[in-house]
C-alpha cells in the first residue's frame, strides 16, 4: 500500500516549517513535498561512510539549503 506524500510549507526567510501555507515575514510560505512517511527523503543525510551529516531530513536540506545555493555536505 502506497502512502500519500506529506506536503509542508517552509518560510523562505527563517526556514520555519508549517503544515499549512500562510504569510510569514510578509512572504507566502513555499510548498514542499516531504515524501511518504519512512521514505529516503524523510531520513537524515549520511556520508558515504555512513556517518551522520545532519539530523535534518533530506527533504528539508534540499528545500532550505539547496534553494539558497548552499552546500548540504
């Protein structure tokens, strides 16, 4: 059985995450697909050696850091 994707919203200024889209810092929060519960995008990023790079889930790192041109590793 396939689970529905989780949609969350991220403030482009302070990176606050919400379950509903609203204005924050005078900007509309951006929609982000957090994936299905338990999928790879919901897990933290590991190095090729299996060491923890960040506790944040992959979807959050992709959305918040890569959007702003920063490296995730």
